[in-house]
């Protein structure tokens, strides 16, 4: 592919964070933005100098000058919009999660396979500086053999849009699930989950309204297990989006407080380490965005940026992976199959918490299914 990838962004809350990144990327051209509110649409488009504007997603899909669409809309819209964009011949980047049902995950996978276009779930946790550091320990062999993994995402969602009140904690678990599976290089296969506590009746309409859901997963084609804990409301704790990975030579643990540094253990000896932002992995034009963005000033804020500490400098890494995968004509990381597994892990975990039984996750990759069947 010789010309720049022509990108449109739909959803300009958190999505505005990516506008200057695409504008600066050497292989991308931001050609359009979309938002239902015409006032917000024009304010943001005027600020960033984006000429083409849409308050209709369907109209955006009909634009032949758009190669790729980055979806940042409410969770309930993700699957339908991703499928529609793929069917319209657009590459798709979509903020997490992929969907809120296993059936919708399968629909997105089928649409990607039929279209041949790229689909990438924009999972921030696998491009944070902390993850890139831990991956370096794994890939170099310093960590040794991985023995166990643990992840947690504790976030108070008061003040967020009302639809969060109806969301089970594990339906938004990818930030805790994804780094564990990515470090292990495996899919989740089985999950057993329990719910704990109750949320304030004014905080959630979920039945049962668990304050916390905690799950144990068994990984496919592996002797590994992992533990994931998730909460959305009524848990008194500072924001934490964490992962720990335990090896036989070295272990990595997330810091207790956001202002602290992660700890690396060699045997019983632990040392706190400052982690670089890995900006050298990026094109020079977008390296600065690992340290700042649209929502990092006291005058211009967004809850996802404040609570998530800028998502660990992940935004330019995500945009770069999406664009370069299209240019290089290769699957992005995560691809559609990993995205579906990471998302359905939480969906199946909640089902387990409600039913009290272990759940086996579906296999979305047809080649994987043939491999599994051949061993039965």
C-alpha cells in the first residue's frame, strides 16, 4: 500500500484523544470525524481543522474516501457498527470491548473473515509502558517459565454515562484479561467465576448486582491458570488497572499505589523500577504522544484519562499498530480472534458467576477449531 491510510473517527469523547496522533502519523491521513451532537462535532472538528464531518454513521460508511474507521462510541454500539463498517469495506479499529455478547463477538469475526479487512480492538493495556516492559522480560527469557498470572481492574464509574449502571463488572474486563493472555501467548479456554458483595441499588440495575466478580481461567494448550478481579461500583479503592506475572526466575508485580513504581522480584528480593515509555518503537512524528494528549491538562479533562493515568502512554502505540498493519497487509495485534477471546472471557465469566458452573469459551478461529477437533 503506497498511499496514506485515510482514517475517520466516530465518537469524539475519548476518541478525540486520537485525532492529533493520526494527523501526525506519517502513514495516516485523518479525513473525517463523526459525532451525534452537531455542536460538539463542529467544536472539535474546528479545533483540529478536520474538514469532513458526519453526525450520521451510515453516511460516513458511504464515503469512498475513507479507508478505515476508528470506533469510540458507547459499548452497546460496538458490534453493530464494526460489522457495518467491515461490510462497507472499511478497516476497523474499535475501543473495548468488542461486544457485550458471545453471539455478537462471533458476528464481528464472521464480518472480518468475509471482508478481508483489518479488525483491531484498541486494547490500551497491551501497549502501556508497563506491559511493554513485562513483555520484554518474558521475550528475553529473564522471567523464565511463566507459572501464574493475576490481573485486576478496580474503577469507580460514578459520573460516567448511565449505561454503565447496567453493566456486569466482567463485561468490561479486557483491561485486566488482555495483558495476562498476551504475556502467556494463549487463549482463555475455561472460566469459573464468583460474584461478591452488592452494589448500592441506585448504582446498578444488574441482577444479581455484584460489587466484585473474581474469576479463575484455564488457558488453552497450556498448564497455566490466571486470576482476574473486576469491580465497577461501590468498592473503596484508588483506580487500579493492574497485572502481575510470576516466573520461575523473576516476577513482575504492579505497584500498590498509582504514584509508585512496579516491583521486580528475583527470588525473594524485590526492587522498584522506573519504566521507560518505549517511544523509540514509534515513528518520530508521534513519539511525543506517549507523554501527553488532548485530555492531560487541568482545563481539558476526560474521566478515562484522569482515572487511567493516560493509559500508560499506549495511545500512539495503538494507532501505529493499526495503521502499520494495514500498510504492511498483516493482521494487527490484537487481531479479530484475540479480540473475541479477550472479550468473551469476561462475558463467560459473568455467566459463570450467575450460574455457578464452569464455562468453556467458544473457539472463534476456524483453524483452531479444526486443530481441536483433530485431537478429539
